[in-house]
């Protein structure tokens, strides 16, 4: 089994920053992707960023230049540094890991961008 635990969400003003963390444990290797989705009220779940085991990175266009995904392989942790946050970034952010074609999910952490 795979366990994913997110942390780092909260309330931030527009233009502010937050850093999300996702600690993975269990049978996580070999994995193909680790990354972040988000789900805003009334909207579909959206892939925000992901990183492959080889280090290739993808970002959705709306966060390019503002968000940075990284991984600490020694600690099996993936991070999402979010800068220049906008109200439209408000959502529950969910960590995921894909291994052998199966997606595993964390419970999510709420990010609220509001003045």
C-alpha cells in the first residue's frame, strides 16, 4: 500500500506564497509520477504539476512561472512551492503518486487565497 500525507495549506493573501509538502510511504517504488492536482468548488479536478522518477516536470499553463515542483528522494517527499498566488488558485490540493498504472491519493490540503 501507498500512503500520502499532505501539509502546508492555509489562508494567504493574493500575491503571497505557500509551500506544500507530500510525504510518501509504503510500497512507492518504482513509481512513475508524483505530483499535485487541485479541485476548486464546482470545478473538475485539475493536474497542477507532476514530476517523473527521472526528473521530468510538467506544469499546467496557469501556474507556469509561479509554481515549482521538486522532490527529495531521500525523504520520499514532493514539494510544491507556490508564489504570486491568485484567488483563482483557491482549491483543495491533492498529492498523487502513480505506480503500475494505479493512482494513489492523499486526503488533500486546502489553499485559500483571499484578502
